[in-house]
C-alpha cells in the first residue's frame, strides 16, 4: 500500500514538472514578444526593459519563495534560493544563451549594471560575514533596489530623448494606446504563465527530491534555485533565439541585482530575527556567487560579448558546482577534493585567463586607435 502511495506521488510530481515546463515555454514566448514591443512603444531601449520589467517580473518566484521562507524562519531556503539563483543565472542561463547565439554586451552593462551586480554580491558577502543578515542590513539592500531602478529609468529616458524623433516622442494616438495596451497584456499574461509554470515545476521537483531524502539546503541551492530561475531560463533562451540579445543579457543581470537587493533584503526584513547564514554557505556558496559576478565584467569587457566558447565554460562550471553540492550533501569524500579544485585550481586559472584576455583586449584597442 505504501509503495503504491509513493508511486502515485512520484507520478504526480513528474506530471507537475512536465506541465510546468510547458507553461514556462509559452509564458517566455509571450513575455519576450510583449517586452520587445513595449520597448518600441514607450521609447525605452530594450536593455532597460530587460533589466527592469523582464528581470523583475521573472524574479517573482524567487521573491515569493524567499519571502515565505523568511516569514517561517527557513533561512537556509531563503538564502540558498537567492545565492543559488544568482549562480545559476550567470553560469547556466548566460552560458546556454551564449551557446545558442553569442551575447553582445552594451556599454551600459560594462559601466553600470555588471559593476552594480558585483558590488551587491560583495556587499552580501560582507553582511553575511558575522553569520546573519539582519533587519537593518535588509533595509539597506531594499533601499538599493529603489536607487538602482531610479537610475535605470532616468538613464533610459535620457537616452531615448537623445535618440528619438520628436514626432514619435509625442505620439498619443489611439493606435499608440492600443499597441501599448497589447504589449502590457502580453507581458502580464506571459509573467502569469511563467510564475504558475515555475511554481508547479518547483513543487514537482521538491516532491521528488524529498522522496529521495535530499537536505533542505541542497534543495534551496539547486532545485528551488534552478526551478525559480526557470522563468529567466525560458525568457533568455527564447530572447536569444529571437535575436533579442539585450533582453537575454539584461534579464539575467537584472534578475541577479533584484534577487540580492529586493528578494534578500525583503526576506531579511520580514524574518523574525534576520536571516541566519549557514557556515557552508559563507565558506563556499556566497564566494562562488560573488566570483561568478566578477567574471562577467572582464568577459564583457574583452570582446563586448559572451562567445559560444565562453558560454560553454560557464555551463561546465555550473555542472562542476552542482556536482560538488551533491557530493557534499551525500558526505562523499570526493566533495573535499572537488571543492578544493573549484576554489584553488579552477578559480585562479579562470582569473589568470581573464586577466590575459583583458590585457590582450587593451593592447588590441591601442594598436587600432
């Protein structure tokens, strides 16, 4: 009888995963179409739309999961969701998207958005150093998302005013309003399908994981983090296929910024005593998240894009990260070896390679200037 019950639970979990994935694909298609149309209608660059409307919208699952975990005192889930999602966004999403179509980076990403992502990641590491992200620190992070969004909107409007045609800037015709309304509907419906699809996918995945006896921290860092990032995956992949590379890149970078400043900040504020930070997260997961953010800047700087080869490297690093987490959760002795390899071999080797690429790019620019 118990075997039958477990088998039924497994089948239900698998069904939720499949239906969730279907809704994610449909929602991503609608969201990308709506976002690209919205950028044209309101006269803002598609990168700004990707960094705000798309990124914040696709981060709704992370916000919901971490807020609920914060309220119920499940600090490992709340923190693991944010840290795992950010690592996933850079290594997996940008990696897969770049392997489909090399991702171009605008000058704004190099000057503003990626540095903000790096700064927010480093600030999280600093705040977590004492073993807790307190309520006051959560308020500081929450204020940061307001300031960042304000700067983005101001920058986008200023750029659109400099580049737009005066007649289009004052377009208030009924046709313009219909296009605006249609774009907003596409975005809202797309986001709704993404949130519902991600919710069912996460529920099914967590059900399967718990049947296998997986720990909560590992669930937060992998299944919940990847599951709540499925809207970002679907959106960035579809955007890459459709040639909307600004939306693909802006979605991943903007989501990371939103996850730290808004999701982690709000979770720390609502948590009864702030968010406690597990020693393993402080020793390994948060440093990995910060390192992946740092890697983005020289990658974008050297060629103004993420090539297919760089995308493959990102993806391989994410696979190595997940392998370490699984080995560590199962107390396998190989976990120590793999963790040491990631921190003391692969990490420094990557930094040396990036430094050489930056020096080469600087020399190339000087020779051709």
